[in-house]
C-alpha cells in the first residue's frame, strides 16, 4: 500500500500530524496499537508552566522567549514562536469545529485547574467544564466550593480533595464542603459498585431519567453560586452533550476532574480526532505495530523507503514521508533495558546517558527532575532524526519521543505534541505549496 504520509502513533502528536496532513491534501495513514496516553490525560493542553531553571511561567508567550535562551535544543526552541502559535491556534480551531472548544484566559496567561487530589495545576487550554482559576489566587472570586463524590466509586475521594484544597492560604475564608450522591441504576448491577470505573458510570447516566435523578441530588447539596467539583463521569466521547444537559437541569457551575484511567476528558479529545480523521478520508490501521523499516543511504543522509508491521508481515507500506509519534517509555516509543535505552522501531540515535546510575536521581521523590525524562530522539530543526549519524530526510519525529525536554516538570507535554505534529506535517510541503494551502484554508475559514 502506498501513501503520501504515514503517521506511526495515535496519540495527540500523531493525530495532530495526521489531521494536518489530510488538510494539506495528503493521502494519509495512521498506524497505532493499544490505547494512547490520552486515556490517562487531564484533557487540558499544557503549553509551558515552568522553565528548566524552575521559574514559574505565567505568560507562555514570554516564557517561550526565555526558554529559547535557556534550552536551545528544546523542541519549542527548534520550532520558534513563528511556528508554535499558529499550530496552537490551528488546534483550537480544529477542536472547536469538532464540538470541543478549548479556551484560555483572555490575557493569554496560564490558568489553574483543580486536580482530582484537590491541588492546583497550571495549564493553558481547557475544556468547557473546567473552571479556569487565575494564577494569582488573590484574584479568584469563588465563595463556596462543593466537592461531590459518588457512592461506591473509588476513583475520586472528595474528602481528600477538599483537605488538600483547604491548604491554600488564599482559600482560608472560602466555604468548602463535601457531599456524596448515588447514581441511579447501581442497585440493579450484578457487580460491586466499587469495581466500576468512570466509563461504567457514564453508561448508566446516558438515560434521561437517570440524569434527572442525578441532577435532583446535586440541587439538594449545592447552589448556583457554588463551584461543584465532581469526577468526569459523563458520556463516552460525547460528554459535553450530557454535561450541557446536566447544567440545563441544575443551573450549577460544574468543574469536572479526570479520574483514574480511563479519563473521559482525554477520551473526549481522542474520539473527536479519530472520527474526524476517518471522516476526512484517512486510513487507520488500529491494533497494528510497526516493527522495522528499510532505508536507502546516500552520503550522510538516508531515506526510509518502506515499513513492515506485525499484522501485515510480508506486505510492506510505502510513503513519501513518515512521521514517528510513538511516545516515550510509557507508550513504548522508547525502550529501557538494564544497560541501555533504545528506540525500538528504527534504532534512531538518542540523547541518553551511557551509565545507568545517571538516568535518575538518588531519591525517587525529589525537586530535581530525573534525567531519563529528557531522553529521546535527537533531531534537527526540521525534526528529522538520524541513524548512526545519517539524517533521515523523509522521517520526522513528533511528541514525547523527542529529546531535550521534560513534559512533566515543565508542563509542556500537550503543547509540544501539537506543535511538533503540526510542524512535522508541514514539512511535507514545498514553500510554494505551503503558501497555496494556507491561502485555501484561510479562504474556507472565512466562508
């Protein structure tokens, strides 16, 4: 099978690359196996919350300029602001068109979201039912917060969240309470309710009568002026539809927090992108895995000519360009043995330490980041990786497989995934083609 572009990996970076590639008129395929990290995500998009020197970032626009000086090899630094912000704006527009508007503060600053543990985490883009708290907590305008748990549901504990929330000095005078409600239908289950995950509860609430009974319970414990913090238990990909129904029934201000996997907030993003990819003509080879590729070498460069997958075995897949977005260790995009770290598909050159004792800090819980989190594929500014110092000119890397950044410590994972995926897809165009496509896209957007 022949394609213009093959994307290896079905996470945020992979779908960003694939959808942009389709938008550019490229015949595109995605190859993915298993669930992506979106099933474990908050559903918000972090752009940059902290610099490598530990300084907090309030305004990502300014933070990215400082980052370019502090970390010139960072993926953001390779892309530059001229490529970062168009990519993020493109993703916002895309998700809005798919029914999931993502918004940020009017002044372009980061905002704080309440986590399942009742702590606050800085992010930049959030879904509609995420309460955006200003980073300056003295400016917050809440009068009461009610943490709501579900009887028998073990993946969110309102008492624990409330206790942690109270520790913030800015909330000393804030009324904070906890309450529990039941989900209609639990009594008819043959399973123990404690065994249920968020997606199981979502199925029970996909009934108008059950939703109405659930809404009536919320009205007995909260007022419209309260912020109601509850686990994300609405819908399976279509959660915003059911959350809007719940808001119409109650008039309450609802903040949903992600739960233990599966995270319905993350699934919401993945399902929307997956449906759009198929609807727009993309080919998705689910449950398959790329195991190797064939390269043609010339001087100090190489070209990836074809790839082999586990399911297709002797049948090869060919493309003009390939985008590798397989993630880091968690998603098996990188593999660690006792003695070395490798990229398992193509054997790409990596930024890593030879000695195992240099991979991590002495203490697991430490203020200093673990070095292994910054390991990954070494690329040039076009995001081309190399194999034994040979630059692979038609292969591009995107997302967590990239080296020289720490998505956890920096709060930059979602932004890097989107921007590098978008940038990698754009590399398939000549400058003239790029200008023509941009003009066409802008013309369609104005209709």
